[in-house]
């Protein structure tokens, strides 16, 4: 029997590569389309949740005109396995609600719009990333120096000559004829409330007043419930000049710790010299976040502008 052979042409390497590229492009298109569908589904769910929440708020306000509930549960609104809410009550019945589904957030408020809008209310976390809080009550000296001072009575004032954030900073200045130690503190009346065992990260920007180098240290003084000192946690001591530098310290509040006092110190400061302080930040946890306060984008003050804690998404 005579066997016959049929010549079969195989794919070339170039043709195989073309097929792989085409398959890759098609797969990418499918992924993009799928992600788009998922995003639209999350957006629809968040918007629908806000619309329903607004209706429940309106029902609550029928019996409580010109008021806002203290929390969403009071109005019958609660988190579900798929949707989480954040809420801020305003005055005269105003409020703002952020709804998050997965990594998609929408918000609705009564002062600017009633239609859900992508993003979050000022002070809320967005996209599944939780908000953080700057615990320092007067972090950037934009309105005054409330709560701050120089411990031994040396010159301490609000200045516009330099700032790291906003328009102002605070200047601690040796106004004597002698070499002295300068100790700026926050905590004559404005202490930070802390919880024992919780980690905190404190930071501040400092800059020398003159071109003379000096060293500076950041310190957290831990106090008990009677405001008695328990212990101290320090940053590294760094040489500072007219180039701004950020000092930071991370430590856990000790057993019995209820409050924290913040210190910025510089030893052996010559007559006529000193240092600026600005952008002071204290947050829970060990992460050193970019500086932010209630004047930052999507942040909000908890109470008095420039003189209270503030919250918002990490920047």
C-alpha cells in the first residue's frame, strides 16, 4: 500500500505572536468592560442608598423640624454588608451623608445639592479608605496661638514671615541677652485626649529663625487623668536651619495615660535666635501621614475653625 503525505503548513513565530497580542487585547477589553460594569453597579447602589436615606431623613424631620438626628440610626439608617455610611449633622436641619460601596463613594447634602454626587462629604473617608483625625487643636496658628506658649516666658508670637501650610506659623524667640533653652508647649489648657496602649504619631515642621544652626526635639509628655506627668516620648534630635524640617515621634500611650502634652524644644539658643513651628499633626497609629487640617481639601473641623481637631481622607 502506498502511503501519501500531505504537506501541512505550521504557524510561523510571527503569526503566533500576532495571535497572542490579539488575544491579550481582547482580554484587556473584556476586563475594562467588566470593571466599567462593576463601577456603574457600585455607583448605582450608592446613589440609590443615598436617595432612600434622604427619604428617611425627611420623614424624621417632619417630626423634628429644623433639626438633624445625632446619628443615622435615629432616622432608621444603618450599614449593610454591602453599603457603609458616614454622617455629619449640621445646623438648622442640614446634614451630609456619604455612602460607600466597595471602593466607590457618593455623597448627598442638604446645603448644596440633593442629588447624589461622586466623592464624599468633607471630613469623611472615600473609596473605602477611612478618614483620619488630626488631634491637635490649633495645628497651624492661622487664627491665633491659643493653647500654645513658651514654657519659661520667652517671646512667643504668631508670624507671617514663614509658613509650611496656610499663611502663618509660630515663632519662639530668645529675647534675652543670654544663651537659653527654649521649650514651646501645647497643653497649658488644650491637652490631647489619649487611650492607654494606643499608638500615636506626632509631627511638626520647624525652621531656624536665623541662618545659625540649632538642634530641635519633639516630645510627647503623657499625663494621667489628674494631669500629672507619667513619662515622655521623644523624636530624634535634629539640626535645623532656615531649611524647614519635619520632626516626628511615634509611641504608645502608657498605662494610665489619659492626656498628652506636645513640646518642641531647642537647647542653647543664642540671644536673638529661635525657631518657627508650623503644621503640627497627631494621629492614631504609626503611619506618618502628609500634613492636613480642616483647611485641607475634603477635610473638616470638628468644632471651631482653626481651633479644634479635624478629619478627612489621608492626603
